[in-house]
């Protein structure tokens, strides 16, 4: 009986030690997530080879200040104690301290012999970087001879009818929030320092109205990105206020689809908001897609592997990340895997620096990358038999072994990427935004944000200054033919800009 009890305690002790080891490793990973650097750097020991850094660019946070602000005094009446409804923004008196830019509009008809009888003034609150100002439209009114009527010029169309905000101001509000991650309530405070008190509800209405205006443009962007035969896909969470969860936020998701310039020449990113992380969202979006689909190892994407006209490929960066996390658990094995992966990235960097064609890249990969991938895949299987599957190194090996065939598929076509980093870079603004405005006010607000992330993200990918493009679009789109709406997309900029 003592021998049996001793054996049981020994087995129990070993099991508990493994569990303790696994928990310690998880704690270390959580510490890294909270306190550690987000850069995935690795320099092999006893190696003179330079480290290959993934081609990730940091976000540049621009700033915009309002200058020459003047203090404005407001006198409130105490005649009545009854609370009155808020006055319509279009009737709000704009501060006299703001600079006026006058635009004289004459009638389109011949005014010869007409007598000027007055003028009609419409003020639009405008913005140019660094300054709020008022664009003052003065439309001279003329009485026709023999009292035949009145002549007056027409106001130019505005992005949002009956709103006093001009295209420049609307563009800046959107850029401040979705490019520079400045929440609307902070913008409201900044405007108030300039003497203009804009209610928060007014700003949200302006953003909503702007999104309604550009909805056809967003639809055109979606249609174009899905014409590609090679898409990167990833998803990222966003907290959303929900009527169904009082005091709590709903966890929604942006599903992000980005094409590859190597496949079609265009650079487009598309954000589709879904209330969940299930397969319904991507299945609906990709129902007519045909080509290569590059993703991480999330199991939802496996459904596309069963479709004959879609080739599912996985991401080397995700595999590398798992081995980075395993360094403290098993430095020898993790370092070996990362060193071999570095060789693969070095080959990719060399191809890029030599500006090789798609066919030349495929040839290089077949000659240099395939032998490394084959050898590393066999090594991982051998090592997996020698370690504890639940350990961090075991999970890293298991993740890669299960997906190694799809991770290695990039070698079969020179236009394919070794990883899914392009779409991960496009998701970064959402992560930065979460730190500033924390959540979306509703599911509809999250969808609107997805529209703006899509169009402004496409601007960034194509090296287009977002404010100038967006202001230009808001001025043109009210009168632009709907059948030519795609001409206004950022990547078609040069085909529709004025000389």
C-alpha cells in the first residue's frame, strides 16, 4: 500500500509541477503584454548576422492648433426661467471676432438696367488648418424693371444642407478624429477656446451627415477591393455602446480587407463592421471573391479552405510571434526557429531591394526559401515529440506544424506576401483610436467609423494628404454624377483632380 501511495504522489507531483510551469509562463506573457515592448525583436546569440526587422512603420500623430484665438463675452438673459429648446445651429450668431471672407455672388442673368434693392447674407462657418473663419456669401438682389421680379445669385451647394459647417471644417473634424485620434469632445473644447461654442450633438450630427454623403463612395470602394484576386484579411475589436446592455459595452469587430498592389496595382483597404466575430460577416463579404485569401490562424477562415476557387494561405509573422513568446520557456528551440525564420525574411528583403519581378521572386523562393521551410518543418515535428504540448514552446510548435503547409504557400507565387503584416498596419489607427475615444456610441456609429477608416486608410496607403482630399470630395460629391462616383476614390485621385 505504501508503494502504491508513493507512486500516486509522485505522479501527482509531476502533474502539479507542469501546471505550475505553464501558469508561470502565462504570467510572464501577461507581464510582457502589459509592461513589455511591443517590438518583436530578436538577435540570435553567437551570431554576426544583422537582425531582420519586420517592415512596420510607426504611426505619425499630426497635430493641429487654432491660433489667434480671441476671448468672446456672452450676455445671457434672465428674463425667463423656463428652459427653451436649443436653437437650430443654422440660426446661431457667429462671433464677430472671426475673420470674414466675403464672396460676392451676382445673378446669372443680365442685370443691365436693374436697380439694386439690397442684399441677402448667408454665413457659413469654415475652417482652414490653424484657423476658424467665416465665409460670408453676399448675394446682391436686384429688382427687375417694371416690377417684374427679383434677381439674386444662387448659393453654391453645401455638403450638408442647412448646416453652417463648410467642407473645410467638416473635413478637419473627421481628420482630427480618425487620423489624429482627437475625440469630438476635445475638439469641442478647442473650438470653444476660439470663441465658437458648438454643442457635442452638433458635431456628431455633422459627422453623421458627412458619412451619409459619402456612402456611395464607400460602396464603390468596397466593390473595387473585392475585384482583387489577392486579399489580406484580419479582424480587430471595438467597444460599442448598446441599448441592450445598460452600463456595459458590446464587443463588436472590424473585419478589415486589404488588396495587394502586386495583384491589381491599386492600394485599397476596406473596414466592415460586424457585431460579432463569427463567420457570417466574412462569408457575406467574400461570397463572390475568387483568388488568394491570406489570414492568421483563426479557425473561422477555415470555411474558405473548402471553396475550390479560394486558396487560403497563412502568416509567417504569427508563427514567429509564437516563438518570440517561447524564448523564456525554451530559448534553445525558440531561438533556432526564429533564426531560420529570419533567413526567410532576409530572402524577402533581398528580393525587394533588388526590385525583382513576380516571376523572379518565385524563382528565388523556390531555390532558397523552400529548402529552409522543408527543413524547419521537419525539425519542428521532431522537436514536438520531445516536449510538453501545453508548454509555451509546445504551443508555438503545434501552431506552426498545423499550419505549415499554408504558411509555406507564399513560395508558389511571386505576388504573395510572406505574412499578413500589410493589413495589420492598416488596423493600427483603430487601436490608437481606442485609447482616445474608448468606444463607439452605437452600432451605427461604428459602421460610420468603418467608412471613414476605409477611405482615409486608402489615402494613407497611396500617399495622399487626407485633409486636402477629403475637403475636395465634400465640395464635389453633392453634384457629382453617381455613375462616376468611383472617380473620386483616393487611388483614382490623379484622374479626377482639377488642374
